[in-house]
């Protein structure tokens, strides 16, 4: 196998991980990134502060040998901790004992990946904004945002991992025929808020988490919600998912008085833990939530879109990064299979991955409704109890949808979606059985599920 | 009412008609067009040669007083003339007696509209390619394709009528948040071919149409088709709608021998009338078929997308231009209603037109299946007979879908779509009645339809 010149545009999580995989295969890899080196000056990428790593993501990190290192700086979240409006809480496990998703710092993970990439021989070029692409020539044009110097990157193959608003994808949209493309926004935005650690006291000199640390906290409120994920510094990053327009909405809560009044009535137990709420609310942006679907992802054997550039999804299944890391794993497998013949690799990659990225995109949108609304519905809670019981008894017959997506990287997203639809149809029939509230754990119900599974 | 500076980007059919409406309201209108003046040098716009004008389009032309002039240079087509593979033909009327759609020349119509626009005080700027837009400033940048001179057009309000690949829309996509956008391609392309007039003879010194002139000819062949529309010079412009890939496909028919062999077996009666088939087939492009949906269509009161720029559709309902002309009629009505307060006009326009343009987009895609396949199905022919009979007897209770779309501009596309779905559901039940082939025109069947309509 021949060593090739490979360019990657975008040094985010997927681009950085990809660069390691490609360098380890013996290729010469250059990565071009629009922003400065976040390792020198921790700046926000305008994205979420933390992320939930689950098994597809771990598999990606294992492939380059840094899963253990990252696990040390992640916080396992074993389930959802639901906060009702009257201050009660209710824990819903995310899987079996020992299973958890991990809250990790986006910036921290990105830095570790870039360090390892450099150790593996990858060269990073920062402040290099992609200004244009010549698809047929396989060349990419950059302007240095500081020196304004223009350069051209020529490569045998170029990977566009430049995110939801990919410059590489735009070039494919503008200069090729028959490129299917869709960007669609939710009518909801998100805003990050903060719960700091409980202040140090004499009894508790290092401060402490203000809420249970091993959970993803949700304040479901019908058509909107607040969530919180723990950070290593014992703070929580909260995210309010909220309508842009209407009542209530970001547009409506436009004064400190209106906002505080609303929060105190709606999230009373959270507000008490948020001393900087007003400042955070009015200084942090209300960001939009986009889903991007497109096809094809490649141009000949010259360019390939991966990660969010190919398939940006909303965050409600916690799978954006995990799906992007799985892209890297799949690409690496296909390069093994096709002996780095990139024409075959690119074609196989987009054909294999497209149905799976479409599936997780749809699952992610659907999970918003589950998180903000259904999790507090007694019928839903009952459904989860029945499913959990049955899947514990028949682990070969029933893996809950959440577990297929989160803990079962051997099950493609598209299969998980299809199985999940079947399961949902069965559960709706089960929930319609008379007296199900009382006999949900009976042998009759179990027999009924087994009957439907046949 | 105040006279304003209005810019229109794109001097195609919709931009030219719009300019007349706006100039007649007393505004100062400048139109910028990327191509040269087609009146000086008839060039192809890379689009179809002729178009089918129907009642929504006529209404648009009537509003500026040129419907009669255009009618003189259009050829009424009273129905579909189906050509089966064994050379038989079958006529299916497009509506009631006296109803017809009109084959008109795209270029000719565009020239007439530009002439009238100039007479109404509109100024055209040709060879002006839009290179960028400053949405907030309301300014548009142009480069003259001949002199390379750069200019900036500043206006109170700017209309983007620059077609399916709109530069104005791209700017909205790139520089605003929460812009929903979708471009989707069929796996079929089209290629224009030609049937010339029958050569002059002593008996027939002016030549003659080679086929019935007052019909839209269709050679339906399952997953593809050939169609032909008459021109004023007694030729027909044929269009082959054909898969890009597979068997058969444009990719497969890549030699003259393969192509002729296929055509002779598939369209035997047409091939005899196509002396330039081989030349046309290999020199004319295989063009793609795109549907574009997006929202919003406006940026504040500064920019508004109209016509294909807002809602490009596939040609199978013959409604692309008609829908664009209806845009002009609706905009004009809204300017009356809101006294040219463009903030209100733009908001009302996009809200009103979006469901209707979505509906005709979906109807157009669905009609491809009807034209290429269903029209030759005996069940479908029977269905049309029953519908026609019933709608003649009960014109208030049943207007066939095709007639609602084509001859009923007072019925919005979205209502037509919904009514059409109801009608289709009823007809499927009627066609399932025992003995329907024999008693389709009986009182029982009539009573049955009346029952379902209640």
C-alpha cells in the first residue's frame, strides 16, 4: 500500500480523530482549521461545552488507543433524573447495571485528540479558512485569518469534516449536478446556563456537585425542557431547549423580570442553584438546531464529507459526536477491505453510512418529544418498566431502542430505528390491555409480548 | 402611495411579468439579468423550448393586458394523445369542451413580456451577473459579463426571480439563521428532441404538422416516456424523460446503434418522424429535474424570492410558469390590500403562497407516474371515464383534479391537492365495485359516488 497525501478540512472532534486513523495507516495527513489552536487559548467553538460519549464513540476512541485516558476525565451518567415542577425527582436508568453514558468536555477531548494526532505525525494548520475548492483538481484554497496569506492545499484525497455549515459541502452543492441537499431547523433553540459547584465550606473544602453527579438531569415541561450534564469541575452545564417564538419563548422572555419570574415558577429547584442565571441568560446566545441531510457525500475519489458536514443532527439522542466517530471506524474498516483504493472506499462509505445517518437524524428529532414531554407521563414510565423487565428476562429477544442506539455499536442505527418502531407498536398494544397498571409484571403480559414478537 | 426604487434580479418569465405589474403600480423598476438580451440574439436559456400555459398563467397575463396577444401565438392542446408501443393511439381530453392548455414558445413569450415591460417604463440591464448580496443593506452586487465592470444596485425592495439556482436564495441560505432549504433531484433526466413539419409538397406547399397539432402527445412506457408539444412553425418539440442510470438509461444508450435500436423498438411511430434523432440525442444535454423548497422567502422587507427561486418544481403538471405567474397576481393583490407596505406584503405573500407551492411541487412529482405509466392502464382510463361522466352531471360536486389545477385559478393548489386525495380514495372504492367495467355509467355507480361524497 502506497502512502498518500491526505488533507482534512476541519479540526473538530471528527476531523481530529480521523487524522489519527489515517496517519496510523501510513499516510501523510495535513489538517486545516479555520479557528486558532484551542490548545493555546481555550476558546469556545460556538458549540456545546460538554457531550455524552456512548459506545459508538468509545469504539472510535478505542481504535486509536485513547479510550481509557478519556474515561478518566468523563463522568458516567447512569440514567435520567427527572425533576417535576413540584420539586419531586424520578430516576430512569439508561440501561442495565454498569451501563452509562459519559459526560465529557468537548474542548478537552478535542485537545487530547489533536495532541495524539501530532504525536502520530499529523500536521495541523490553524487560522486557515477554506475559501474555495476545485473539486476536479482535488485542491482546496485557504486564507489565513491573521496573515491574510492565500494558500492552496493539493491532496490525493480530501476529507471535509468542517461541520454542519461545511464549506466543502457548499462547494459540492454549488458546482455539481444532482446533489440532494436539505437543511431543516427546529422551531426551538437552545441556550447554555450554569449550575456552579456548591461553594466550599469548612465541612466541604473542595466544593461539591449541586445535584446528583451520575445522572443527566431533565426538567421536562411539555413543549420545552431544561437539562444539565455534570462537568469535572463539579459544575453542571445546563441547556434550555425552548421555542424561539410564541408563549413562552426566547422572544417573549426579553427582560430580566419576565425571565426570572418564568424560571422561578417553572424550574424552582434549579433556579436556586443558578446564581448567574440572569447574566448567563442574556449574554449567552439562543442557538438554532439544524438537521442536514445530503447525498452524495463524495466527489469522485477526491473529496469525502464526514461527520456533521455529511449529516448534522439535533442533540437529543446524544449521538452527533458518536455517529461521527463511528464514521471514522467504518472508514477505517473500508480502507482495510479495499486496500486503500479510495474510489471504492468512498462509494462504499456513503452507501453504507447514509441510511444509518438518516436513521439517527430522525431518531434524534423524535427523542426531543420523548425528553421534553413523554418522560413525565405515567404511561411512558410504565412502558419503560415493562420493557426493562422483559428485556432483562429475554435479552436476546428485546434490546430497548435506547440501548440499541447507545450501547450496541454492532447494531446499525437504521436497524435500531426499524426494531424500535416494531417495539413501540407492540408496547402500544400491551399498554392498551385492561388492568395493565396493576398486572404489568405478570406472566400474562410477558406471554402477550412473546406472542407479538413471533 | 409613494413611488419606490425596486430591483428585480432575473429577467426570465416571472421576473419580466413581475416588472410590468410593479411598474404599472407607479414604481421605478430595474431588472438585472445575467444573460444577454434574448431579443437581440435568440439564445437558449438552457431550458425547455415550449411551455404549456393554462388558466393561472393566463390570469397573470390578463392582469397586464396581453393575454389575447399571446393566445394568437399559442397552440391549444385539448387533451393527451397516447401512443402505445404497437402504434395505436388513444385521446384523453384535458377537460370539458372548449377547455385547453396552450403550447407557447418560452423565448417568444419572454420577449413579448420584456417589450411590454420597457413600454411600461422598466429598465433592463443585461449581462449583469449577481455576484453577492448585502441583505441588511438591501444592496446587490453585479459584474458585467462583458466589460467586467462591477456595480452595486441599491433598492428599497429587491425581488429574486433568478430561477431554480437563485443567487439571491443562496445568499439567504449562507447568511441567515434558520433558513429551511431542500433541493431534491429525480433519478430521471430529460433530453429535447425534434419532430420537424412534414416536408412541403406540391399538394401541401407550406408543410404540415406531422402529428395531430391540438394535443399533447405522450408515449408512456412504464418508468419512462416521450412527450411532444406543437410549435407555431409546425414542428414538435419532443422531450424524453428517462432514467440517468440502469436499464434502459441515458448512461446505457451511449452509442448511436444502441440508441436507434432502442428507439425503433420502443417508439416506432415517433422515430419515423425524427430525421435528426441521432444528432439531437447526442448533441442535446441530458438535463436534471430538481424540486426546490425553502422558507422563509423574504429577508425583512428588503428581499423577496418569487417563482422558481422560491419553489422550483418538476415539469409534469405543466405548472412551473403558471405557478410563477400566479405569484405575480397574488403579490399584486397583496400590494393592493396592504397599500404597498412591503413588510406586510412580503410576510403575507410567503405565508399564503408556501402551502400552495408545496402542494403543486408534490402534485408535479406524482404526475410523472401518471403520465409515464398510469395513462395506459385500462383501470385508469375507466376511472377517467367515470370521473368525467360524473363531473359533467354534477359540476358543483366534482371538479377533476387536473381541472382544478389547470382551469380553476380560484382554487388554491393546496385545496386542489386535498380534494384530489379525497376523490382518488372514492374512485378506488368505485373501481373495486363488482362489474364496474360493464356498469360504470349506471345510476348505481352514480349513487355510490354521491354517497361517498356526503
